[in-house]
C-alpha cells in the first residue's frame, strides 16, 4: 500500500483523505493531518483574508497542498474571479469549483461548473469540479480539462452517506480521471464503501468536525479509507443473485 499513490496536477499523493472546508478549527486541521494523514486541505478563499477572524492559512502545514474552493459563487463568472483571487493570494494553482444557485439544498450547478472548468483549465489551473453525479456532465468536465471529478454522495453537511452510490459507480466505471467522493459522507464505513467501489479519494469535513472525539474519528476515517482501498485492489468476492453456496463441500459426512 505504500506505493499506492494517485496523481493530481502532476503531484503525487499517498493519502486518499482530503479535508473539506466548512467547520474549521485548529483541532480539526491538526487531527486531519496527524490522525487522518491529509495531504490536501480545502479552504474557502473568503477565510484567508478577513480582518475579524483567524487566518486559516496560519494553521495549515507547509507540506499540505491547498485546495481553494469557489464557495459562494453563483455562476461561472464568479467562480473564475474567486479562483484567480486565490492564485493571487498565493494559494497555488489547485482549485475546487463550487457553483450553487440553490441555498436550500446546496446542489451544484453542473452546467455553470463546466463553463468555469474550461476557462480555468485553459489558464493553467488544476481544476477539481464539485458536481451532481451525471455521466454526460462528467464527460464534459473531463473534455473541459478537469483533473478529477468530485461527485456528491449526499447533500453538503448532511452526513447521510452514499445516497448517489449507483451514479457514482457509473462515473468510476466510465471516467478516466480520478473520482473523488465529496459531500455527505458521514461514517468511516461509508468512506470504506466508496473506496471499495474504486473511488480515488474521499473528501470529508462535517463527519469529523461534529464527532465527539475529533482525533479518534479522523483516525477511524484513515483506517476505513485504507481498508476500502485494500479491498478494492484485492478484488471483492462474487455476489450470488439467489440461493446459497456452501463454503465447504457437502459430501462425505452427511447421511443420505
């Protein structure tokens, strides 16, 4: 497993856990890096330069890759502006595209996301678009230059798990860039299940941030993700459509 890495934007990553933005605290960032092994941390650009709040950048280790997101953008134009701002602030070329017009369910606008992905990929950004799992949209995102595709498992912050499991599996089977399952993963077992499906990585925040013991939960996610990945690489056993199949021979010891 030590050599089981994946690539994004020409960079090699060993950890398949990514800390999402949202419920930040020093304890959460520390746990994500030390207990969950995170090598990528997402942050909302508006958190990096406010005068009245702590600067999140002060707490993220230098060896961690920053993944600014365009949280708050309502269309491609706003997302592009935020991404460019993040680059100017020194956050690098990685960017997670989030475009949401809907404030109740926070579902991504797939079509505006395609537009923003194309513009930013052409400008040299490493674009990771957050999207509702749709095969046709995923194909258009790859065509537009996305480095990975990030389908939601369930609504942001809901901890409801793999509600879109069947659609995510289609993306894993059909799309050639890494599929990073984002939003809604609420339990280590759900992260494990997504990795067993063949996901490249898991992004989570709320499940760990709202746990009673944040470091312990971060460690649990690390173990679950590694277990799911190992199971995927090993090849899961067959599933019978019906009936049963004895694991031991039924001959030689039963009376007729």
